[in-house]
């Protein structure tokens, strides 16, 4: 039998939180979604709801609003006296220890069945499919994953349940585990229109300012919206702008504790975002001039006699500065052709130093290590691997925590064709969906592909350069041969090809 009520609640509070007992939070513009959640939970035909939407769009805020509506009794009669308890699959007791997590999950399900007043709210539900459970069972077989066991428990029990998931992850999760598609009613939480988002952010930012004892003027809010729209492309409004305001307020409050009339400024927001991203103020603040001549001198002093490549980088930086780059692609995709030792990698390191103040903010992959077709999964992730890092792949693991980076794909021509064909979508859209169903955003990265392909052709005399042939003639012939090797579709995704 399940434990008595005090014991079960003590067990539950060890990894979950009673949202209905929290102080109420202001709800900004999500009243319709909250009403839908309450109606669906009260429905005798469903009672299971999943909030689906992009990261930071406000899914958890809707769940909090529903919990506070229950606490105030502003809900359908069927939900009176009920509470919403929030937990993540990763917080379940005993994970990583064979046999223990199953017992803890069964204990949770039995206690939940005995307490119909409790509504479980599962954060990031698709994560249940990828949790490390450790070990093997008594018969030597691998453990059944958490998602399968949880689905079986949900089918046995009649308790009310709320969950949340990102859109693409939910779709793939429901395809892999069809029971969830039948158990849960999806409610979309979409990103608000720009004007509505601005109003939500303004109201929430003003309340955050009151909590921190600082005023938040309109220019600081506008700056947070602008920076988050330009660079935080893997998250949605209003959450991504509010995250930036919240972080900037925390820093400003520590810098000026108790200062009368103190307020957050647009400069504070820019400075805080610059610290987080490492991007130079030149790209963040329109009032800071972009001295193209000075930048050109910097690069030419580090890498000699490579004017064409330096000009290509200057062009990328100028487009970024002028905001005329395509925000739905990487910041730049450059192909450097030339023999070993002429400065291709050094130029990439100089770019990393200029953008981020650190030459080591460069992530390099030696593509000569990926000559076999099966190594596609090593780079991009193996969906059916047991180890989470193998499912995520080397690109994701090495770029973890580095949304802003210079990525060098060295000796790209040595990679298997199946690998560089996989890169086509990445160069075109700036997004990578790995084997762990995670979306990696590389739209804030500059990718530099290096190759000694042209030098290799010259060395073997295939082009038969004449002594009177000009550099421009040689360049055209090398690029023509490179295009035949990599295909025109591949070359068209390069912002510049430099010899």
C-alpha cells in the first residue's frame, strides 16, 4: 500500500515542488492558454495536457498560472482543492542505479493514485526517454527506459497530469512512444506577435525592476529585445529578453547597492550581454564606430600576404555590423584553399581573438579523421547509442556552452562525401539536429573550412599552369576544379572562397 499522506508528501517534496503553495506570480498575456489548460484538466475525456512550444516562450509560466488559479479557486468545479506538483524526469530518485529508480517511480505512481488531489506537472517530458538508468536487470537485459515505464504507469492510473515539451522534441518523442500521443492533449504555447511580446516584456521588466529596487526605462527594455532578437536565435520571446534584463539587473544591483534613483541603462544591458557572449561592443552597440582600416591592419599584421582572405573576413564583419547578414544562416561560411603553413588556421585564431578577446575561442575539427561514411554518426550523433555523448555527437559536445564561436573544419576535402553532404543543411540553415533530438544553433558561429585541394592539384600538375598564367587565371581554374569536386550546391553555400 502507498504510504500515509504526510509520508507520501514528504517523499514527493524530495524531488518535486508544490506550485499551488508558492506566492502568486503575475501572468502576462497567457490567459487564454491557462484557461485551455484548466478546461482540459477538468475534462473527463482527457485530464492529461502537454504544453508545446519553443524554449523560453512561457510554457512553465502557464503551468504556474494554472497552479495559482487552483489555489484561488478560480477554476472549474472539478478542479477545486487540487494542487500542481512540478518535477523533472531527471530528478527522480535512484536514477543511475539499476533497480532503484523503478521502485521510486512505482512508489510515486502508487502514491499519486491514492491522492487524486495531486496533479503531476512533468517538466521537459521527452527527457524521460534519454535518462541514464545504469546497470542491467536480474536477467542481464538492459533496463526498460523511464519513458516506457512512465507511460505504462500513466495508462494504469487515472490521475491528472500536466507536462511541457519543446515542439520538435515532442513530435519526435510522440513518434517514438505513441502512447504519449494518445495520453496527452497538446496545447500550443506560441511566441507572441512582436507588439504583444514587447508589451509583455515591458510589464514583466518593470516588475523585475521593482523587485530589485531599480527602475527599468524603455531604452533598456528596447536594447534587451534588440540583442535577444539578433543573437539568441534558439530561444523565443518573451523569455529570452527577460532573461537578459534579469541578468543585467542582478549585475547593476551589485554594482550600485541602495543607490537612490538608480536605474538600469541600455549600456548595462549591452555590457552584460557582451560578458555573456564574448562579442565585441562594436557588434552590439551602434554608437561604437567600426574602424575598418584598423581591423584590416590587425589581421594583416598577424597573417602576411593573404589580402584576399583578410578582405573576406572584413566583408563578413561589415555585414554583421550593418545588420544585413542573413540571420537564418551562420554568421559566415568561408572556404580557404591553400597549402599547409600559409596561415589559414592563424587567420581563424586571429578572428576568434578579435571577436571574443581570446584566441582559444576556436573549435577545430580535423576532417582527415572522418574518412569513413559510418563516422557521420560520430560527428552528428548516433540516435540509437546508449551513451548520451554518442547520441549528441562530437560537434554538439565540443560546442556545449559555446553558442558564439569560430569553428574550423580543417582539411575538409579529406572527409567522406557523406559527411560534407550532411554539412550542407548546416551551412544553409545554421541548425543541427543531433542524434539526441537536440537542436544546436550555429547561427552565431563563423565556420571556416580549410583545404589544400588547389595546392594538391598544382603539385600533381593536373592543371598544367603556364608560366605566363596570371593569379586570377589560376584562381578561376582552381575554383572550377574545387567546384567539380565539392559540387556547385556545396560551393554556393560559401560566403567567400579564398586562395
